[in-house]
C-alpha cells in the first residue's frame, strides 16, 4: 500500500482559516446576483402570487355561478303518485325527444337516478318550459 503525504500551506488549513501565506487576512469575496439569478428569484417570488390569484379568481367565479343559479327562476312540476320521468318529459315537451328532456331534467335537478317520489318538485329546463 502506498502512502501519499501532502506538504504545503494550501493543505494545512490556511485556506480555511482565511489567512494568506504572508499572514495578511484574506479579502472576502462579494456575492453578486447575476441576471439569471435575478430572473429566477423574481420567478420564485411572483409565481406563488400568480397561482394564489388564479385560485382566488377560480373560486370566486365558481361561487358566483352557484349563487347565480340559485337565484334563477324555473318552472317547477310536482311529481304525482306513479308518475315517471318519461311521462313528465312527454307532458312538458310533447314535440321533443323524451330522452333529451329526461337528460336535461336529471342534469338540472342533480338527480342521482331516475327514480321519483310522489310530491317531489322538479325544475324544468327553460328550453322545454314554454313547450306546454
């Protein structure tokens, strides 16, 4: 096995101590921010602000949509005993395809299935509202 021994002031810790070989204190290097560094720093500061603004804008738009739909007025139909969506669709829009009317009613009312209960109120889409 070979042993290598280093000699000289550079390897004896003078470099780390901040002292030059003549004994004078080593001048501190100034850290400067380059153009690329400024661009990266600006992007890191601005990006979260843009994302936060986008999230706020998206949430306020969704909230306005929720409140806007609640204030809209629709014609409502009360479900009678034994009545189905097909019967309601053919009654409110006799000249339209009942499947399209049923799909629109289910979407507008947020129904999870086509099963109805007597006394249930259903909003009728505006496009089929005047078809009666």
